[in-house]
C-alpha cells in the first residue's frame, strides 16, 4: 500500500469537514503526522482513508488522453535543448 500524506486542508476536503476538524480527526485516529520542509504539517492516511481517496480519484472525470498528450509535449520541449548541446567526450579540461 502506498503512503499518502495530506495536509489538513486536503484531508478536510477528503472528509467533507473543516481543516480544524480534520486535524482533530488525525489525532483521534492516531495518524502519523510530520512537519514537512515547506512548513506544512501532513498526516499519513490509514488504509480506510486511502481507499476513500482512491475512490474519489476513480469518480473524477479525468481527461487521461489529454494528460498523456500534455506530458509528451512537455517531454518534447524539455528534450529539444539537450539535443542541441554538443556531446561530451568524457575527457576533462587540461
């Protein structure tokens, strides 16, 4: 099972409550919590909440073909500058 960490705002959206209530629920359920490098506290979802999260993703009308096309276009744009750079022969500068 993958680890899914959510902010209290994200958890509140998932559970249909306010962030303060989501924080209280995380405490009540003894969910692991940690302060991340961006300064935001995140709670690790338990199996029940993770299944609820996956169910909400499945319910969304997501344009998968559009997302794939956008990723391919981004790859093309990012690869273009690399194709123009001269090849490195592996020798150092003398």
